[in-house]
C-alpha cells in the first residue's frame, strides 16, 4: 500500500508539472505569434536615410586607346638603310628626314639620266638641222614629198626621245628625294621598324618603317559593343572610362562614330564604336586597354533610396505590387506610395508626398532585436515560423 501511495503521489506531481508546462508553452506561443503578427516597434527595424544626389544607368564595354591622326611611313624606293636619324618618342616636324637610304646608286641614276638628255638633245639638234637644210630643196622641187617626210619624222622622233630622257631625269631625281624618308606631319614617333644596314623593298605592300602620331593630346578608343547594347549608343553620347595604369582616375569621352560593319567571333556579334578621349595631361598612351561606360540615362539632384527599401514588405497584405516605402510615425511603420525613376544595382530615383532628403526609411527587420525580445524562454522553446523579411513570402 505504501508503494501504491507513493506511485499515486508521483503521478499527481507529474500531471501537475505537465499542466504547468502546457500552460507556459501555450502562453509563450501566443506571445511569440502575437509579436510577429502585430506591427513591431521601431527598434526591430534597420533604417537608412533618403539621399539627394545623382545616378547614372550605363552599359559597359572594353576597347583600345590609339592616337588621333596616326600615320604609317613607308618607302617608295628600294635600297639599303644607311642612316636612321630618329628614335621612339622623338618629336618630328613635317619634312624632317627620318632615315636615309644609300644615295650612291640614286645619284648615279640621276647622272645617267642627265647624260641621256644630253645625247637626245644633240640628236634632236642634228635632226632639226637636217630638216631645215632639205626643206628648201623640197620647195624647189628637188626632193619628193616622201623624201622630206623622212627628215621631218627623224626630227619629231629626236624631239620625243629628248622629252623621254628629260622625264627619266625627273623620275630619278624623285627617287633620290624619296631615298631620304621624311615625316609627312608634325608629331611624335611611336614606332620604328628599321635599323641601319637593313634592306627595304618597295612593292605593292609597302613596308611600314615608322608610325607617327600627329597629336597625343587627343586620343580615341576603339570599343567593342555587344549587339544587345548597340541600340542604346548614339553619336555624341557621353561616356566615362578607366585604364589599368590609373585605376583611381575617371576619364571622359564622347562617341564620335558607330561603325555599322559587325564583327563576329564565336557567334558573338559586336560593333566598333569610336570615342574621342582628351589627353591634356598626357597620362593616356596608345595601346592601353580602356573599360568604358556609356551613359544611357542620368538623373541629377534627385531623391535616391536604397533598392532594399522598395523591396521591403511588412506583411503580405494589400498593395504589395505598388512601389512604396515604409517610414516611421512615432514607433509605428507607415507605408508611403512612391513613383520610381531610373535605377542601378543599388539605388533608385523616387518621388513621393512629403519625402525629403534625410528621411529615415525601413530597409529590413532587425532580426537580432526581434528574437531577443522574447526573453529566456525564446532560447529554449520552439518558435513558430516567421513571414515578412525573415521568411518566404506567399
């Protein structure tokens, strides 16, 4: 009997403890559910202020810098390079001698051509004299028309040979001048591809001996723009770009040309866009790789809000498809409908009633604050699933 009495008392204690635990669980659950379904106080939110500023919507691409007015200097005659008078980065003027071929052969050709002129001139004089001497005989009837025609033909043939010899002299003098390779423009030597003693040959494909840039204070970028973005690029459009040598510097450019001929590599179609790139400080060099951003849209001095504020929802009820943000009135959140403008990956232009720069808006829930508000029991007892910012939306 004593054992049975002990068992009954133990059962009563167990039932009493179970009842107390059930009551605690029920009250705790109702409190937690209420804390997530009712509107939380201000301390449970993460806030961020509305700002006033500028925003740009851009498309990006890469390209290569080159100098404006670049000229490739070749040779019109063949020969051996005897002198190279300029080097990389040298400034040259129009008409300045850059290199010189061996002139002996060209001078000899001029001398030979002059000798041919002298010979042709002498034959022409003889032919004129013969014609003048025989013409009176023809007029007196001592010579036939056929005979005088021979003397006239010899005179004209000698004259033609003299003119031909004089043309050869001009040609050989031009070759002599071309043997001195001169700069066609004022500029800077960017590239030199010859050395003294090297033989160059003029042909249908003239070799490039020098590359000269007319002006390094004005550069251009040949950018490759994807076919999906080319429709948003227009002539005169502003752009910004960076180069790896100066990652912290932002340079300005302007679209000057859109080339319609596409380039296709591995089924990717791109178009070449030329940008003007001023280079007054001389930092930009030919051949640098530029990452350019074309400014498609731009808004200045507008109210800007974080995209997180536009995406935040307090609950799943009503008007969630209309753009809006939450502000605090006292300790309670209030949703304000807004109109949106251009946006980038983090910020959007907004316009709404009574919104000013510096107004705090809700961008999310303070999860740590919300969970700690339930006290000690929230750490040891289960919680119901949450909606809103912390869980999946319906």
